[in-house]
């Protein structure tokens, strides 16, 4: 059961309206690698998780992402300013349809869809998706940080980057705990599970990668039937 | 800021697996009139709400809907049972892709989309959408209640129906408080704002509706330019 | 059965191309609160409506919205101008993919989806959605009106705002006629249907809203199971 | 400008509820090749069409497809029956969310999207899409006709198949009128515009097709850069 | 079975970054009329095609479109430049979420969807869709060609236009081969299959089109039931 | 540049039609964790990859997934049988709209969308997504394997599971090569990047997880602003 406190997890300080940046920041509000994706993914995975420690972890991080979403909503609202004054149309959909509020859309105004949520009911596959989700989120936040000018917004993004790193580490440790479970059972124990099939030919292929050097993993020509 | 307690708002009691009903109940988990729609809509509206009382109301009800979502997630998981045992394929996507967990999809397996969220930054328009959302949710829950057999599930749906009613009433009262604000300003003060244009002809049109009886609202033939 | 006349419901006068405004106006052509949403919603609700007066109302207004859609299509085409001349790329998708015609997209170029249509087969829930739809449409049109410069376009939007008001009033009167039907039956007759559950704590909560003052509706702490 | 008459273009006679067939017939109501796609496509193309004869044709056929949509809506409603009685769940989303009415979805319950509409502002490309649309619609209707049992429904589908044929013929004739316009200008006047690049090798390639026999169209190996 | 060579079908030469043009060119990468649509459509149709010559054609052209997609991916990447340097935000989503790579989106940043694929399992209907697809693609490429400045990009688009023309011709010839098959069987052999129903009245209708002049095709008033 | 050979990577043997299983197997054809997702993801990532070895790996595996897609397309077509004979409607959309061919949809008939593709232009974040993609695919294939009866189909799925394992291993090794690049730079070097914020309280939280035991990672109460 969730409860809500009327405080924020981190200060949301915005110097003044900047609708153009609001239209970019919304990428992490409703985009594929954003906070709505993160909180729905972890909270959904938590429901079916049989490992109580990992369930607890998913609930803690999922709840934190919900709080990140709240921080971004507030920041975007402040960056949009009053759409009846700042009618300079740098964020048309957020101004016209959102009326100056954050929408669950990405920086192109695409609606968020549950197609962004990775939750397949296998603890190892889920945790790998979660590590990936945190690192993707960090990558996008770094690009936003690079473009941000307002010091309060820059500081908020910096906080969020750090938290994505913290979460990534936690999910990596959780993976260690369950590394032989679920899809990792009976992993790599058949012939085809260890072959490198070489489908692409030409220049960049000349120096084989380290993965090609493993015993039993010599590149082979694809069979043909 | 949200916090999470590891208790439920209401008991989730399921007698045994019933994947076919799980596949129906998911309509209110990730369908257009379901709990994910409700909580994201109210929490989003709250961010930009300038009326502090209504902001509080939106946060209270938005948080409760998040808790309803949690109840449904748990119920659906229990109804699906273990997909490695109950492989009778009455809920194929929930079994194959969800691995036995609730997904953010409707009863046809469609992904939830933020296109379901009504939040246009106007307090009156938003509250009307919220009343509608609660009544639509009630309508769908009633159809699920009619089809439910498991007594625990039936009781849970009954609780949720009552809560939708409570929320609908609260939103109606909130509307009374703001009835002349926002889009209701300069409402109906022009000629075209009071005309009934009669575009459809034939049998069902013969008895004019009560709305046609208002002064200034006599059906007129549509103009043509 | 529909018939088409080669006249418009209202004059469509555009002084000259303004692709940037075309890209905004398309919000009401194919956006969630736009004319395609309105006409499909009302015409769909009409099919199953058992109240003949309200069915007539839905057909009249649904047909009118279809005519609004036609007006916007024409206005957007004129505002886009000839994409082979005005290749200044202020409305890229409408120019490249639409070839200078209105598409069923919102101001971010998102495709319209039937997920925007509220029609749940209950006359009261439907009519509340319809009131909300008209008010949301008015809110968006007002923001467009504020940004419009071309006098003919401004006048057209003014007409459309008035018509949304007329429709909102008509739907409100229709609601009065059916106020105890459908989902309003057995409404609020259980304990949980009248409780105010207080999930959010902190500053904005200090002055309780009017809705909290009703007998039987004293805020209670959420139960926990 | 559209007007509506409260009669149908063709009789809608349904012997009794058959929700399972309703769930299939909805494919042509809100599926990619269905009536909503057809009417929105033709009416949208009409707006920008500079050839007045073809504009007239698009308006006539677009309006007819709107009437086909109305016929299907009525038929589906009758086939669904009363969802409070026929709660046998053969059409779950139409029953739960639609309340017994036709939704703008396909036979899998997917929402219709404007991504189904082909309208690129070129009269020749558009008309080819329209011929294709009619033939695809016929193909799907034929499969529905094969599965239909109710004589009234079977007769209605038969009528709709005939009309798709009529429309396909009309669009083909319209194409003859404009065959050298738009994208057909400067067509095939360069080297690469007449080469057959042979990318796929193996068994089925041994007998060259008739298209390979044209002068200047001898299959050549793809270049490589 | 596909194999990949590390060469391109055509040279991809880009003088320097131009993110604004990248954001337009992506229309043909992930837009409805673009290369991902084309290759998935033809390869999908090939699977079920019983005519071995046409199956071969679909595989050849489908594979070529896959190669066009690769050319566009490379060109868009080069046009975007390094998003850590060119942070001028002319292509926000491609920079923020794509990190400087082509995404499967259109020029408004909308995700590609399989709703763009026309493949209904009927050889004639499919081939008409394919002719339409090529002509629509040409129309969009022409508008991009008109807006392109970089000579290498302009030349690449010119090549792609020529290839769309080549494919359009090939599909037209393939249609000749199968013209009486599939949906064309029992085509136009009933009364309703040859009537022109005149639903739209008014000015543009005064000069009847050539299609109205055919015997048996005299415009008739729509029936009414 | 891709070329196509008219042989398969693996034998596709199907004993006879089984439309119900076809409707499940399509989950890996056009579902989020399926082969279209995999091939588009890896081929897209390859374009911008600056590490030539990893680029080669992505091209090899991306091309193989394209071949897996082809195997599934063929298998699904054979499982569907002839929709004019097997009109038993166990796979309605595949029969009605697909005409007996595999569509790019999941087991609920949802269209594939590019929202399923994870490619953010960072080599480490991308490779983590790729490991996750392979493990998720394996999880879904295992559930299909469990439900498959036809020995040829079961054998094909077994092959595909092995290949997902091979790919997962290869991506894991590739990750080792680049482990300190991209988003992993400046990773975990700030205070907030190492804190465990404890947002959820109650029963399952009592035994702290191993991740809580790290120095500097003691659970702390979330701050509040």
C-alpha cells in the first residue's frame, strides 16, 4: 500500500520558464527509458517475485522511481510556465493539450505505452532488463545534463544520474544472488548453444573478437536447409 | 513523495487459479477505464492544480487508485496460477509473455497507453473527466462482478465498485466548488453557443428532447456556406 | 445514413499559408480532444443508446462534429499551402507524408487512436464523458485562439468554441433526464461508498475541503490488510 | 457538410445473438482493412484533391463507407446481444468495455489507429492505395462470409463485397484518367529505374518471371560499395 | 536465409552534420511509407505466396528494401553527427534517446508500427498494395529531394527514387500475370457491384466523371432502409 | 548489404495445421521479446557502433535473428493451414486479416511497435539490453516449448532456445571488453550513487538483502524536501 507525503524527495528549483527544455526533459517523464517506465516495470516485477529480498529491492526502487516521476512532473510544469503568457510555442503539445503540465510523452510527444515495460516473470531476465533500464536512463540523463542551463535543473538531473547508478549497482548485486536460477538453468548445455555462426562477411570481420576465441566457439558457417 | 507499506488496502483472497477470469480482470488493470489510467490521470492533474483543496483530493484519490492497481496485480497473479502447471492457455499472453503476472494490458491484451489519460490543465474539464472515469470504471467492474465466481474476487470487486462511487461523489462536490472557473468562464454567451443544430432527420427525431425546449435553443437548420 | 453536401457548415477563410499554425491546429483534427475523437465517440454511443431522445441528440452532435472535422481539414490544407513551394519545414510530417493535407494526428504528429474514444455502453457514464470531451475541446481551442493571427482562422475557432459550449450544455441537460439510470443505480448505498480515505499527508491537507465535511464522509485512515 | 438520415443504406437483419461472430465481424469495423479506415482515407484524400471529378468520386465513396460503418455497428450490436444476459464471454472486451457495442477495434481487440490511413497528397499514389484498400477489404469480407451462418448477416456481407468491387472498379477508372500525373511524371527515365537487381538466389529463382524478360530489365547483380 | 556483406548497395556520402535534415530523412526510415515498412511487407507476403515467380520477386525486392534501410541508417547517423558536440537540438529525440543513431520513427518521432504493413494473404490485393507502397515512397522521397542540400544525400535520394520506380513497374507486371486470381474471381458479377451510388451533392458534382458514363454504372440515388 | 538464399537456417517441419498453436507461436514473431524485436535492435545498434568487433558481432547476430524470423514465419504459415478449410477460428485475426500468414503481432494480436527496440547509442547500455533481450526470449520460448506438441515445432523451438543462449553468452563476453566505457565512466563516484534509500516498510523487509551489507550502502531513510 502506498501513502503520499506532500514533500519532495529532492528540491525542485527552477529559475524561470524554459519551454524548449521542458519539451526535452519530458523524454525522461514519459519516454521509453524514463521514470514512468522504470516505476511500472519494477513494481510489476515485484508482484510475482518469489525471492523476498529481491521483492523488497524492487519495491524500494520502484517506489523511488515513482518519486523521481513526481520530481520531473514538478520541474516540467515550472519550466513550461504559464501557457497563457509564454505562448511562444516551443512545446506545442504540452502547451495546447497539456495546458502547461507534464504529459506522459517523450520528447517527440509520443504517448507512453506499456510496450516499454520489460517484465517476463523470470527473475534473472527481469534483473538484466533492470540493469539495462538504469544504464539507458543514465545515458539519456547525461545528454539532458549536457544541454541543461538552469542550475537547479542541472542539479536535479545530477541527483537523478547518481540514483540510476545506485540502482544499477543494486540490481547487479541482486543478479549475483540468483545467477543460476530461472532461465539460467540448463544454460549453454547443447551444441547449438555454443556455436558462433558467422553470417556477415567483409572488412570489419577480419580481426575476430575475443568472444570468438573461446573453445567450442569457433565461428562456423551457418548451416542451410 | 510516496512510501510503500507491505500490506494491502483490502484483503486479496483467491480460492484457486482461474486464468480465464484473470484475462478478463486485467481489463481494469491496464485497460482504458482501469486503475493505471485512474492513478496516472489524477496524480498528473494534481501537479498543476492551483486549488489546494482539489490538489489534495487528487493526491488522495490518485494514491488510492495506485493501491487498487496493487490489489488487482496481486489478484491476477493468483488467478493465473503457475503457468508451468496451468498451461491450459486461457490467457495466452499473460502466460507466455507475462510468465503468470499481471501485465498493463486490457482484456484483449492491448498495451496500456497514455492516450487513455485525460489531463488538459483546466480544473473543470479535468474534474468532469474524473467523474466520467469513475463511472466508466464502475460500469466495467459491474460487468466483471456479474461474471465473477470466486467469492474473494467477487468481494474485492464489490469493494472497488464502492470506492469508485465514493470518488465519483467527491469529484462531483469538487466540481461545485469551481463551477465558474476555467473553461466555464465566458460560457454560453454567444449566439452559436445556444443553438441546437438539427443535422439528423427521420423517425427517432419526431419527439423533441427536453433540451430542445429551452428558450433560444429551438432546433435550427444548419447553415451552409 | 449519411449524405454529403458540397458546402461547408461555416466559412473557411485563410489569408495565406502559415504551416507553423497548421501544425498546431491539427491538434484538434487528430488529437485526443479533437473532432475525430468527438464524432466517432458520439456516433458510436448513438448505436447502442436505448433512449431515443438521447440517441437523436448523439446523432445530431456526432454529425456536427464530422462537419467540424471537415472545416478543420480545409483550414489546415489552406494553412499548409503548397508544400512544393513553402518548403520551409515548419510542419515536416504534414508536408513530407501528408503532401500538404491535414492528417489524423495531433500537434506532435502522433496518429489518432481509438483509445481516445470513451464509449462504455452506459448512458450516464457516456454522457459524463461527453460533457468532459466538449470542455476539454473548448480548453484546447481557447489556447489555439490565443495563438491564432489570421482573422479568418480566429473567427472559425471562435465559432467552434461556441459550438462546444452549446454541446456541453445539451449533454448536461441530457444527463438530468437519465440521472438515476445505469451506473447511478445502487449508487453510494454501501459503507465504503461514502468514506473519504486520507492517503496523503502534509501541508496542503491542512484545510479540509468541502467534500470532507459531509456526514458519513469524515476522512478516515486507510485500512491495512 | 454531412447530414444524417435515420434509415440504413441496407437492411440489418440479425436472427439472434452470436457474440463469437461479432468479435470476428468487428475486424471490418475497426481493423486495418475495415470501414473506418476506408471512410477516413477517402474523405481525407478528397480535401486536397485538385481534380474535381476525382474529388467528387472520393466524397461519394467516402460517404458510402461511413454508411457501411454504420451498418456494421448496428449488426455487431445485435450480434453481441445484451451483455448482462449473454455473459458467456466470447467477446470479452466488447462485452466488458464496450458494454455490448461495436468498438473501433479489430478482431483481436486492437484499437484502430490513423496509421492505417494512406493519404500522401499525390492523386496517383492515393488512388492505387484506394484500389488496394477495396481489394483487401473484399478479401477479408470473403473470409467472414465463409464463416457467417446467420442469413441476414451473410446477406449484408454479400452486399458489402459487391460494393467493394464497385468501388475498386471506379478507382481503377479514375486512375486511367490521371495516369501520367503526380508521381508518374519522370517515371522510369533513368538507368536505375529499369534494372532488376537479383538479391535472392536459389531454387525458386530458376524460372525467370515475365517481368525479367523486358528489354533493359535483365537481372543484374547488385552493385557493392 | 539472409547473409550480410559489409559493403553498401550504394555509396553513402555526407558532407557534414545536418541534424535538421536527419530528422526529416528519418521519415523514410521508420515512417509509414518508408523502408522498414517496405521490407517487412514484401518479405511477409513472400512467405505465403504460392506463385513461385512472384515469391521470387517479393524476396528480391524485399531484400533490396532491407538494403535501402541500411543506407538510410548510415546516412542519418552521419547527418546527426556527434550529439555530444552538435547539441543544437534540431532533432531532439534522435539525439537524446537515439544517441545520434537512426531510430525506427517518422519525421515526428512516432514509432514504427506493424499497422503500416499491408499483407492480407491474397496475391492480387497484396500486389496492388505494393504498387501503392512504391508510389507513396516515391512521393515522399521527391519532397525530401526537393529539400536536400548536401549533394551526396541528394544523389542517394535520387537513386532511391529510381529504385522505387523500378519496383513499381515490376509489381505492375506481376499484377498482369495474376490478374484473374484471388479477389478478382467473381469480380463485378452482381448488381450492386456495378452501381454508382451518388451520396454527395453540390457544385463539384456537375460534370460527371468518366466512370459515370459506363453502361450499368449510371449514378443512382442510394437506397434507404 | 543483405543477400537472400532460398534455403532455411534450420529445417521447418510441421506435421499438420494447429491454428491455436500458431496463435501462440506468433508471440515470438511479432511480440516484444520476439525475433523482429531482436533483429531490428541489433542491426540498429550496429550502425552507430564504433567498436569494430562488437559491430561485427551485432551484424552477425542481427542477421541470424532475421533468419529466425523467417523460420517462424514459415512455421506459423504451416500451422495455420489453409484458412479457407480450417475455418475453425482459433486464430481469428491471423485467418481473417492475415489470410493464413504470420503477422507481426504478439499472441494477443497486438501490432509490433518500434517501442520494443532498445538502442540508445551507448555500447554498454545497449549490450545489457541485448543480454536481457536474449534471456527474455529464452523465457518465452521455454513456455512455448512446454506447450508444443508437434515434434518438428518442438525441435525448432529447442534450436531457437539454444541460439538465444549462445547469443546471451556472446553479448556477456562483449560486455567484458567494454566494461569501463560509455555510461560506466564516472560510475558510482558520488554520495547519492551509493546510498540505499529504504522506501518500503513491513514484513518482507526484515531480513536485509546482501546488497544492503556493502560499506557505504547502509539503508537510509529517504530525505524529504
